[in-house]
C-alpha cells in the first residue's frame, strides 16, 4: 500500500497548501490528495480556496508529487465541460501525476448557484453523465452533447496532456461502487469498506485498478493535546452521510454541538501512539486499499511530516 498526504483545503490557505505539498514531497510522500470545496465544514476551519488555482501552484512548486482531487463534484456548482478543461490544463502542468477524483457532491458546496439539490440516486445519474462528457472532451475532438442533465454545444479542448488524467470516483455504498466499477479508472473510499471495494472490482471482474482511501488522524506527542486539537478543528466526524444534505458550515456546527466527544471524533484516530495509526492503516490495506492518504488534523503539519512521516512511510 502506498502512502500519501492529504492537503486539507478547509484548514489551510492557498499558499500554505502549496508549501505543504512541497514539504510532503520532501518528506518522501509519492502522492497527495486535495479537497475541493466552496465552503469549509465549519466556520472555525476558516479556509476554502479554489482548488484549481492551488493545483497550478503545486504543479510549479513540486517535481514528482502526484496529486488527486478528493473529490470534485462535476454536476451542479461547476459544469462538467469546465471541470474537463480545468483537469486537462492541470494535467499539462504536471504530466503523468494528476488524477481527477470525482464525486456526487455535498449540498454544502453545490447549493450556492441556486439549483435544486437532487436526491442521492439522481446525483449519481448526473455524475455518470458528467463522466461521459469529461471523457468525450478529453479526446480533443469537437463535442456536442445533449443528455438528460447536461448540454455541450460544439466544444473542443485544445490544451490537452499527452494522456488524459485518470478518473477516480468516490463511493461509500454499493450503488456508487457499481458506478465507479463501470466507468472509473480507480475508486476512492472514505473508510476500509471491503464490500464497496469488492463491488467496484466485481463490475469488471478484475482487481487491478487502484483503490484510494483517506485516514483521518490527529497525532500529537501529548494525547490530550491531540484530542483538543481534533475537537477544535474537526468535531464533525460523527455527522456521517447525513452531512451531504446540510447547507452551511453553521449547520454542521449545530449538529456537532449535539454530539458527545466520542461521537464527534468517531471518524478519526486521535492519539499519541503511532502504533494506533499503523493499526488503522493496516485495516485499509486488509480491505483492499492500494493508496492511503493521511489527513493530519490541525495546524501542526510540519511536525507531522518531519517527526512522523519517516516512520509511517516504512510501513508496508
């Protein structure tokens, strides 16, 4: 299993994300994931830069680091044709090291243009059509598309990489996993869900395509300090899939306020013991994850990279 580093755009400003990508590459990480949001989850997180601008900075500041969006919604806030252009341009700036991670989105980010927020199954249908539009445009041919959800009128991408970037699709349940299995080059999971991974591979009857996952953690030499940091910066781990329908950071804050501390931190490994982090990593590997991104919560990123990454990167 390859280890990567997560660039949390909800917690860090654009220039800091670029600096952290450079630091991650120097620490020995081969890839990074980066979130694509319009709003942060909470007002207290305080950031949410435009990911495509940040990716341009990362492309110029790094040499070998692979970067995957985790994940972009190509259906409501941004038309898939524009996502295709943004992804193709990014891929020209970091040839062979950019992956387009896609998902069905959250109301938190997608409601801003005033469009209706669809039900989950319809969002997946929209995502499937969006992937088709994006792949058509990646060919460099003139595209005219009139589908159920999207129209493209005589569009052609001129700035293209030699090879189109791989398309990853995020899935947390069987329907999304089936979609990813049909149309994606790789899968993105939010936990060590072996059933979702098996459904993904079962669509084509193979097990060769990569599976990406993300492990949320907050490590500190002081366990109490780690817990305080996680509660301050990311107390929304217990919100779960219901969070897809919440509209504003204040809505997440309201839900988080009604969770006890254990529920608030349910999605993260909060510890001073690296053995606990390694155990969680092993659960992802056992489930079939091939690429695991580590999301260190809070401002102490350099400490994590410098003091922890070397040991974690030695774990097979």
